C-alpha cells in the first residue's frame, strides 16, 4: 500500500440489511459459501477487479485489498429487519433464486439470522402484508427503536463497525418537499410530528444508521437519503451515504451501451425498454405509485449520456416536441419468471444521411445474482470510505447505482456513463491507497 491514511479494517464488520428477501438472502448465502470455499464471488469488483497504480516502469495492476485496507469476508456478521419473521434460511428457500444444494451447506449460519421487527408503514408498500412489525406511534419512535436495534446488534455480536444496507422493496414515490427535506431541523421536526406523508420508513432507517455512526446505502430508488437534510446529517455525523437503486440488469446495459452510440456519433430516435419479473420486487412495482419511484430512476440514465443540447443533429429528434429522442421504460409483473427477469431494449438509431437502423438487446438476467455482488461491494467500499474519513454522498460508488446521488440543489448532474463511473471508482481507490488519482474523466 502507498502512504495511506485509512484506518485499518480491524475487528468484525456488521452488515445490517433492511429486507430479508431474494436479494439479501442471495447475498448472505454467497458470502457464507465463498467463506467455506464452496462458491466464487463472481461479479464482485472488490473480490476480482484489479486497478492500475503508477505509470511507466512503476505500473502495477493490483486487487483492491492490496491498495487499500479492506474488510475480509471472514470478518462479516449479518443481521436483518423484515416484515416477515422467517429466518434467512427459510427466506432463501422461499425466494427460489438459489438451488437447495447451494443453500444447505450454510443452513446453520442462515438459520441464526432471524429478522428484527421492521419499521413499516403499509401505505408505502401496499402489496406487502407481514406482521413482524414494530409498534411505533410516530416516525421518531421508529428512529429510536431502530437506533436501539443497531446498538444491541453491534454489542451482542462484538462488531467494531456497522454498515446499513437497504435491500427491501421500492416505496411509493415521495416528492422532495423543500419545507421538510431541505434542512435537518425540519426533517427532525417532521419525524417528531409524525408527518407520514413526507417521512417514509426508509428515512427512519437512514437517520438511525447515520446517528449510530454507520454508513447507509440505499439499494432501491427511494427518495430516502437523496435529500439535503440527509446530506446535512451525513456531514454532521461524518458518515458516508450512497444511493440509489442497485444497477443490475437493464440499466447496466444502458449505461454501457449508450456510450457506443455516442462515441461512434450515431443518432438516436428512440429507446424503448421493457421488463418482466415475478419476485416480490415485481409485485410491489405492480402498484403504480411504487413504479413511479422506479421510473424516475431508470429514465435519468440515458439523458445524461446522450445529450441533445451538445449534439442536436444526433439526439434532438424523436418525441412530440422534437427536442429529444423518445425514451420509454416499462416494468411488468409476471409471476412465472420469479427472480429471472427479462429485459428487452429496442433501440432505433440512424446513421449516414439519416438512414434508420435498429438494435435489439434481450437480457435474460437473474436479478438477485446480479445484485448480490453489488451489495457486497457497496458495503465493503462504504466501510472503507468511513475509515478513510470520507463522508456525505460517495460519488465514486455511482458505478454500482442506477440513479447516482448528486447535489441537484446546485445544478449538479449525475454521471451515468459506465466508463466515466469506473474511472471515478478507480481514482477514489488510488487516492485512498495513497497513490496518484491519475485518470481523467472525459
């Protein structure tokens, strides 16, 4: 390692996951199986990726753990909250993502993970109906109860550090309300006044995590930490935050494929994306108010990569106003597929002299198989950021997220271009390792 100022990763790292469904149980099972040498953590950047440090004769390609002090998989302890009381083994079997033969060898470890009662409000996810729920009179009581959960878990498991990860369902869309969401004092007042319209349960988890000195990661498109009041709390508690929404299937394709069109200076008339999925995520997203939250996060990706104002000839056509290509995103709940999501992208492009062409991408992906390594990377890298003294929005984690957080109050635009995001990630790792962050983002 270079001359790094990052605190060492000593002791146990507690990862507290909100939601004990398909994604979180696939994540936990994979970590346990990898620890036993029975599986490989494929898809995880922290476990496989190698970054160049130095130039010329000093050039080396090293895994992250040789550049910065990372927590080991053997140091991880899992806990969870869920509206359903089933332990992680039962939940993993129920999710039917993994085969029984890939769950059984770590059954004992999974059975020990019994969800704590969730801070839940049915109005935010009408399709969920669990009874393992905290009896809280107000949003502020939710915060206090969750803080107590975090403290108890940390103490009883002998954890040195905690990270809190949201891997639960998408909540209904909460528009940003300046009078509630811009200042921390207003947010706290709204929690104490039990303003259920503006304070989602996820905000209580985020507030509790940050207040207890734990980084918070938002793996759904919820508004949760994407508000100035939470940024203020993260600054105050000197904790990292990241979000929002795991970039797993279709958006990963979009953020990687759109640069091909842009780099080759081809035109785009329209991009139609549709998905079918059948897991709990699909069920919740079948509710229009919950889909709205998702749609906002999925739509923003393309618009920041292929910009009509920079290339009007190429991207200034397509919709009714004739100012931009047509972009549509759809998600359909289709139970037979369960976790095996299918995404179709139908892309209408044009080339020389405006002649039309088409590209079709059909991605038959497994949602949780793609999300699990992202969970691992986000947790390990958020823990790293905290030990490196980095706090507030962690823009270098945009690579893993569908709708990366940015300061929209200052007119900042998110970086959605996959290769620019990767450069940001590499530069941050280099910098934390005490090396020169030497790649430019064009």
